[in-house]
């Protein structure tokens, strides 16, 4: 018998959804090999994280901020990955 303290509690989220949206989600979930629940939760979690990260505030003192800006203004240091990237044609070309 499983230990009840190891079983994760789950809540239910009910959504009203248009049939065409449901069909789109169903097709995408099948295509990615996920259940509808897995697909929707993954997409919702990603959107929630993005929304929260967009609201993150970084505080820096004047000296640290000026050092940060100076680094941004520096030209990129040459390296093989950068050189290859700049020589590789864009996929749309």
C-alpha cells in the first residue's frame, strides 16, 4: 500500500473552451506524444514563468550598474562560435 504522505495532492482546473481551440490542443498534444493535461499544463506553466520573469526587478548600485553598462557597450570578443555563427547563412536566405 502506498504511503499517503508520498502521494501528491492535486487540484482540478476547469476551463470553458471553444471547440476549435479544443481541437487544436488535441492535435498538438497527439503530435507531441503528450496527454491533453500534460500539454496544457506545460504550456500554462511556461506562460506563467514567462509572465513572472517579465516582472522580475533587479536592483544594482550605481557602480555595479555602470560596470554592467560598460560590459554591454564592449564589442564582442572574437571566438570560434561567434565566427561560425556570423558566417552561417540565415535559414530564410
